[in-house]
C-alpha cells in the first residue's frame, strides 16, 4: 500500500471588513487617548473650582491663532488621508506628494504654536501665572511633542513609499497616529480657546 502525499491547500484570505493599519498602533493610540482623557477630566475639575480665574486667563489666548492652527492641522490630516488612499491605489508618486504636504502643514502648525507661545510669554503669561496657563502650556506642549513624533512617523512613511512595493498597512498606521494628533488638537482647541 503506497502512502499518498498530502498537498497543502492554500487558504484564501478573508474578504470581510478589517481594521486599518496595525493593531499595535491602535493600542498605542487608544492608550494615549485615555491618558489625555484623564488630563481633560482634571482640567474640567479645576475649571469648575476656579471658573472666574479660568475665564480671565482664557481671554489672553488668541482664538484666531488657535482657529488657524486647527485649520492647518485638519488640512494636514486631509492630505495624509488622501495619501493613504493613494498608497492603496498604488499611486506612489501622488501618495508621496500628499504625505509631504501633510508633513509641511505639521511643520507650519509647530511654527505657529511656537510663535503663539512667544507672544504669551513676552506678555507675561507664563507657566507659573495660574492653573489655566499651567494647563495651557502643559496641554499644548505635550501636544506639540506629539506633533514632532508624528512628523517623524510621516518621515518613516515617506521612506516606506520609496520601497518597490510600499505596504498599505504601514501608511495606514502612520495615518492613524497623525489623525490622533489632529483629534487631540481639536479637543484642546475646544477646551482652551472656545469653551467659556
């Protein structure tokens, strides 16, 4: 009796919906959002206790500058989202242009934020001048750190786009991080600049 060799069968990949990017990036992003959520809750507790002082300090912020920075970062996220879509469509040249445009908006955001800090500090509105300003510099400082990390992530995505076959999930993971940075800024803008 002769043994029949078994031929391995290829399993077709699932065609159902999938979570974009990489699970590790999602874990990181969700963890970061939880930490910022705790910061925001602490901010709101202080705001309730020191409402009058918060409103007075808040008037020193330039809402127009905050709104321009919001527009710049939302535009940046749009470029990155379109860039990720271009990677999926295998249009690497367009993806590269779009991700670069998103990164350029990120740099512009950082420059506007540093200019805004310079104005606040030169007007005497510094970290030690009350709880609201301490929260303002802490939130915007930690967020700016996230922007800088995000620019590094976008740089890594651009390097990935130089590969003969760029991985779409890789670009998605970078996009997920960048969109988190955008979401955090929208929340910070609402809390610090808009809410009275």
